[in-house]
C-alpha cells in the first residue's frame, strides 16, 4: 500500500474566531480596523502599501490580506512570486500591462484598464508595468493568505551574494555584465 503525502503551503486553519496578539487578553473594534490605506498620496516611484499580518495583526489565521499598488507613469513592479498565495489584482485607475509565466515557461501578457481583474496563480512568476509614461495607475491586490510573501526575482538573483562567476555561467554571459546588473540593483545611498 502506497502512502501519498501532499505538501501544502498556506495559512493554517484556526479553531477560534480570531487569534489574540501575544500578551493581549481582550480586544475591541479597533483590533479589527486597519487605517494604513488612508490618505494615499501620489508616489514618485512604484510603491506598495500592505495590509498583511505584519501591519494588521487581526489577519492572523484569517487567510486574507491586501496590498495597494501605486505605479507612477512608466513604473514597473519587477518579476516576482508569492509562494503562499494567489494574487487577485483589481485595477482602480489607469492602464497597466501584466505578465505571467507558467511552469512551461509560457508568457501570458494582458493590458488592463480601470475596473479589470487579473489573477496570478500561487507561486508563478509575474510582473506589472504602467505602460503610460504620462499618467499614474493604482491597483488593489487581494491575497488568500495573511502573509503571502514576495520573492523579487531580480533581487533574489542579483542582490543576495551569489558569486559573479556562478551567475555569469548560469546566464551564459560574462562577469562584467553580471556586475553591471548587480550595480543597477544596489541600494541607493
């Protein structure tokens, strides 16, 4: 008899209505309210404002979170993945191009306009790009996890200390090209 085990990554089910933060014995209605998305002003660069477990502890065990995404003209949210959740993006204003790569390396590209929704399946590489250099775009992303996680592909590959020669061989290029890519991702002083 063969035994099959299924690995799952996601929020665990809870056995109570909600989870109290450590050292708190009672909560009131403020515990269930997050005001971090108020007064969002225009961003000069791509900006993410999260309402996840870290910013909103009431989400612990609830398997939901949000992120408000602001794209100034021409801004990009670089290729990345969310290892613990799918993402449902709702475009509130503007136009953006979205791209998704499946496990067969097929690229799906769509241009969204205000009111459109797009789903990025859990764990798949995707990006968003404001194709209009003149006008900003704003989107709201919903996640099926209080902590979806974000793994930036450029940052993970070029800003984590992988040796230049390993990257050069992996990308079939030279060390000088890898160093230029790393320099472009270095934190601005």
